[in-house]
C-alpha cells in the first residue's frame, strides 16, 4: 500500500477513534475490529516503507501510528497485538579500516574549521520537530472532524424537525379526508331522501300551483 493510501487510512481511523471515544460509555465495542485492522495495516505499511528505504514517509506514518495507538488505549492495543514501533536507529559510522602505508606521501590542505559531524542532539531535535509538526497536523485534523460532526448533528436535528412537520401534515390530511368522507355520506343520504320523496314534492308543487291559479282567476 502506498504512503498516500496509508495516510488516508490513518485519517479514517482517526475519525473512527474519535467517534469511539465519544460513544464508548454506551457502546464499549464500537468500531473495535475495523480500528484494529486499520492499525495493523498502518504498522505493516511503516515496516514496508522502511524496507523500501523511504525513511521520511515511514517516520511520518510511524508518528501517526503511535498517536492513533495511544488513542486506542494500551490495553486494547496489546490485546490486538499492536506493538509499538520504535524510531529508526541513526546510521552507524563506517568501520575504521587499517591504514596501509603507501610508498608515496600525500598531503591534504589544512582547514581551520573542519565540518562537524551530525551529533545525536541534532538528530533528536529534528525528530522532535517532525513529531511536533505531526501532532499539530493531527490536532488540526481532529478539530476539522469535530466541526464536521457538529454540522452533521445540526443537519440531523433539522431533518427531525422536517420529519415532525411532515407527520403533522399527514395527520391533518387524514383528518381532512375523514371530514370529506363524512360530508360525502351526508350528501348521499340527502340525495337518497330526495329520490325517495321526489313524487311527494312534485304533488305538493302541483297543488301549490293549482291554488295560485284559483286565487288568480277568482280575483
């Protein structure tokens, strides 16, 4: 696996660890298996990069791995077989070869200030600066993930509000449908009553017209 894919895997593992820490009280085994699997892949990737002499990428991922392993917890890491990865040892100086006298004497130019060899303090300082930079990057990444999680919670709350409004609308529509059904039944009863009493109404109208005609002719 390439260094870029391993870095992406470390980022997704950090998200799982943050969610696990937030919900560990109620879900103690949340994301336990995928976190363990991802950390094993990252550890194997660091070893592979060291074998390929990609020391810079290997050290960056090693710092990621140690930070994520610490967030996972020492007990859980030991139980999952996730051992620590020590930093690489500084290269050993080349062996001193025995000087063989040559028949001709060679002279080298004298320098007042020879270039000093890198000491252990300088190497440790560089490693510490690298680790501080990685910690700052992880803190920034953790903050970004936290903001994204907060935004997702807000979106979830808004969706719940919309769901409640839709439920209320469904209830009102059901009530309107029930009222319309009741009105339709009443109209059907009125229509049936008018149909049954149609002849009676017709006779009454004819009698009324006849009375009106009688009154008109008498006057």
